[in-house]
C-alpha cells in the first residue's frame, strides 16, 4: 500500500474510490494507526471503530485498508416473515419517544442538558460536575451548526449530523457530528466553550484516525497535571491549559502525527501517568481505557459498568444511565446499589448479543430482543434461536469467554476497579454535592451472579453450564 501509506483517512477513502469504484466500501487507518498511537481507530467513511486501539493493530501489521465489494445475494429462510418483522420494527423505531423523538433532531447530543442538570456531566477531567458553558454548547446550540442529517441505510433515527462552523477562528470546519461523547471530550472535559474548536477537534480525530474519547481524556488529564504543577513549561513548551481551544487543537496534531511530546501522549493516560510522579489521582481510566462522559459518583450503575467492562472504561458494554435518568416509569435510583449488579450483568449479556448480531444498539432500545428473536429465526431458521433466553445465554457465553481470554493475558480482580478519586473525593458542587461511590458490595454480587470466584475467575460449574468445557475437563 505504498501509494497510500502516509495519507490521512479522507485522502485514503478518495484514493480507494478512484481506483476501485464507488460501489466498494472500505475501512482504513490514518497516520495515527500507521505510527501505532495506542488509541488509534479504524475509519469507515466517516464512521469510526473507535475504542481499544484497533487502528494501532492494523498499523502494526502494515495493513492500511480493507476494501470490499459484494456481488452475491443473501439467502433468507422465511423472506415473508422477515420483511413483515422489518416493517414492524421500523414502525416501532419511528414512533418511539427515544429513537423517533429528540434523537433525529439533536442526534446523541439530545442528553447534554439532562446529564448536566443531573450532575453527572464531568468537567475539568472529572474534578467538577457543573459546566460554566452548559448553555453555550448545549443541544440547541450545537443543532444550529447542523447542515443536514445522515442515517444508516433505511434507518429513521438519523442520529448522525453533518455540522459546519459558520464563523470564528474555525470557520469552514466541517465534520460528521459532533456527537455527545466528542462534544464532552473537547468541551466540558477540557473546560472549553468554543463550539468551532469542538467541530475542528472531531474532524482532526477522524482525519488522523484517533479515538476522540481517549484523545479528549488524555488532553484533559494533561491540563489537570499542568494546573496542579505536576508538569511545567520546562517539561513542555506548550502544556495544554483548561479553557484554551488552541491548546486542544495543537495537542491533537502532535498526537495524530506522533511528533514531539505527541509520542508520549499517544500512549494513553495510564502510561503517561507512570511517567509523571504524583499524577495517579488525575488518571481517569479503567484497565487503561480513558473514561467516557458520565461521572460514576452520580450513578452506581455506570460505576459498576465501568469497573466490570472487559475492555476498560467503556459505556457500551452496559449503559445503566438510561434506566437511572431517562425512564419515567419504574426509574432506578441512581444512588442506590440495589439490583445494580443484576442489571449490569444482564445488560452486558444483552449488549454482547446485539453486537454479535451486528444491529444498532439505538434501534434495539425501541424494539428489544422479543422482536429481534423471531427476526433472527426468520433469517436462519434455527430452532435454538426461537427463545429470547437462548440468545441471552449466548451473550453470557461471550462474556465468559472474554473473561477467560483476559485472565489468560494477565487480568486480575484488582483491575475491576475505579480511579481512587471517585471513592475518596466527594463531588464539590451541583445537585450531587458530597457524593462518592463504593462498588465493593456490588462487585461481590456481580461476581456471584456471574458464577465467578472472589478472584473473578469463572467457576468450573459455570463453564460446564455454558458448555464452555466438557464435563470433567480440567479447567
């Protein structure tokens, strides 16, 4: 791939389309993946396989891009039932208050004001929970940047937006987004109120092929380190400072190109903190993955979800935020630990099924497994897929297999933990002032429900129950 090695992701996609035709689809890495920035992502058009550093894996294998073109058809067991179920699901999604209401208008930014008013919107690298610019980069302000909607094939949600900056320093900048996590990562996380800079930051992350959540996490961490005197201008002639939009943009360029201090910054918060004495308390990560846009001190559910996620600080293995803050009837108490272990465990199994099916997690919030199960059966015709419980059992198998893999690679029960800040430092202001979180009891319940021992290892009986080992086999 010498002709495209070194190109950014936009240039790479244009080259592929020119050579192979517009009928193809491709996934590629940018300079960040080539240079193995540890939170580099894989880009497919303007969509990113963002978290976990898969872009660095491609770069380590000298793999620049994958190009595909389909020529065949897909056999379906029962086409009539499948099309009927598709129509029913489409209607459910279209008429749902969640997927058919605010999301088509605001995209994922629909929850910004709710998160801020609820007190779980992290500010200044999780030091505060009240954002001074909440009214300047809320969902209505961001919506003014949107030029048009974008959706996946035949989807009525239109969760994605194309935004452009109309004035100011970043006039002319355009991106698909910004979406909620990225608005936070380069907004409240960095105490930045310049919407143009947020759009430019997301555009640059896509261009270089960077996970924007981790990138914002790194920059916010560096800003706090500088604020507390842990790094000085003697360490770097351009330390990122809270509220400085130009520092954000400069840091992204350094990381994306792996130039100067960008070589260190591209290793992520955990590894950087090991090089800066006294910075452990500022390092907001779980298992090396930087945290997304929800403060766990305000949500015991997301606290447990972060701690038990197989890939670290991730909000897409389980998302209790919806049940704790967005459900009108039978809403779960976000401060209570009761039933949270059961909820997180079940949702992790559900999400494993959803990801394995390759369907959208937003859409499933409207249709649920009760509709997905017969839809899958109409495609495959397998008797074992008739019951929802059977699908959840597959999800449980996935999570136990992942756990076994992680244990083999050196994971310990002590790694299922949150940064000390959340248990030791109470929230200083806002509706949740004084709150901390302790996940100890929930973790014990979670391990018990999973069928794991106190060291977080799946017990032989559980592995046999899930058919992961044969009866009597030496586990």
